[in-house]
């Protein structure tokens, strides 16, 4: 049995709760603050806060935090994306009070210890270097900067310069200015009660932050880079798509599922199975309340990079002639994937937060109905991509 609650408390906190009967509970404290709202100078600060929060609070050390969760058989993590930063854990439901107290503590009482701050800056700089050394991840991060102007177009990890120049005072001020209760979303999926979830939300002192306005400037660029030490060409083609709050998002989900998701996708069948040009080829979507873009990645040989890119663009255009049978199969695929993913409480927790940031978490439960209402002609229209960006990373 599942039942969903969505409420706005007097302190401005939004609570989202899906009740489940299994003796588990996933608990998250999220703030509407992420990469999108950073300047060129402080790019990466939201991600750095995520790192530092787990290094200790005013009441718990890093070891205390880990032991309280893992000692009870739980797991914990966090994520930062363009429009939200979230701290979460999953535990046996009898420990809900522990789970909720820990994520509250992480958000409300970070210590931002000076030594930990300097240490985590070094860790993030190594993370940036690691991503550079991973060609697939590098090109998928880089495509954002070929679709949007700075600062939005810069990787959420930041740059060597922005991270190196950050001061502890910058981070504390950013936290104080942005971590306000009216921007907090508390999401719980599991076996507990709405009363306990309300108590969880009422722990947050009332505070109010101003409404964020985001309108990232769109661009299109095509870039070729060469790098020594590579044996494979890495290609990514990117294009702007509608944000999550727009009706088109459901058409886009069907379009991308047919085009580039899984071994039954058109890109996989044409470029890998028929022509043997790539081992890995797939499409991705990155969308929020104020932005959206799609990307198609392929790894191929240096000599076939141009041909592979050409075939990707051809397959996109061929979607304008999508057959009704393939269209219906695509809708079934999207609905099925959502149901399979919903078995895991953490996935539902993440998607509820995403939907709330985009407007209303209740849309999560309307997804199947929205997909079923998608029209073939509207999916075909998405094949008409007026412009695109691309990055080709070639071996020297």
C-alpha cells in the first residue's frame, strides 16, 4: 500500500512523503540551490558544501555520522545538480528518527571546519583532474559549455581557478544566504507516519530567501580537440530541449527512448549492430525547471569519427518518419522503465524532489497518464533540430 502527502509547513518547508509497507525508509533533506546559481568566480561552491557537510557538524564528527547510519545497516550519500543539493540516507524504518535527525543535522549545523575546508578543496581538484582523465565523462561535461554561455555552461565541479580561489568565508556566506527554510524540500519514502514526517520538517527554523531567476543564455558550437594517450575517438552531439515544466518533456522522453536508450534503440542498432562503429552509444537528458539539453555519446575509431557523427544526425532526422508501431512501443518502454525504477525508494525520492523543483511533486504520479496522452505527430516534430553543438575528442 502506498499513499502520498505533499504539504507546505508554516516555516516554509515543503514535505513530500510516500508511505510504503516494507520496513525501510529513505530520507532526504534537499535545498533549492545548485550549480545554476553560481557565478564564474564561485563555480563549484555548492558541490564543495556537499563534500564538507559530511566532514562533521556542530554535534557530530565525520565518524559519528558514518557510524550512526552504517552501524544500523543503513547507507548514505548526497547529490548536487543544477538546481538542488540533497543529503540522504536509507535505513530500516524503525530508525526513522535517527535517519531524519542526521539529515537535519547535516543541513542545519554544518561545521565547515577550516582544516576540512582546505582538505576538501584538494579532493575536489583531484576530482576535476579525474574527470579530465576519463574521456567519456570529459566530453559529456564539456558539451554543456557548448550549449550555454558562462557561468551556467561551466561544470558544476568548478574549475581549478574557482576552487583554488575559494575562501572559507565565501562558502559560509553562500550557505547563510541560500540555505533558507522556504527553499527546503524534505522527502521521505518508506514505512513511517505523516505525523513523524511533519515533526521532521518542524525542526527547521523559519527563514526566507528570495526567489531565484535563471535564464541561461543558449549557444551552439562545434569543437574538435586532440589529446595524446587516447586510442579511441569520443564524440558527443548536444541539443537544447524543453525544461521539465513544459508539456514537451513527455514527448521528449518517448523520443529519446526510441532514439538512444538501450540495446533496442535506433542508434544502437544502426551504429553498433549494423555497422560495428561503436561499442558504446547512447543518449542522455539533463533537464530542470529552467533549462534542458539532450546529448548523444559515441566512442569510435579516429578514422570513423566523422562518419559516426554523420550517422547520429541522420538517425535524429529519420525520427520524423517514426512509425506508429515503434511509437507505441516507445511509450510502453518509457512507462515500464519508470515502474521498474520505482521499486527502489531512493529512485522515487530523487524523482519526487526533481518534480517538486520543476513545479509539483504530484506530477510524478501522473507520469503514465501523461505519456499515454503523447501524440505521434508531436514526437515526430522533435526530429527537426534547428541547430546543435558537438565535441569530438580525437587521439593525436
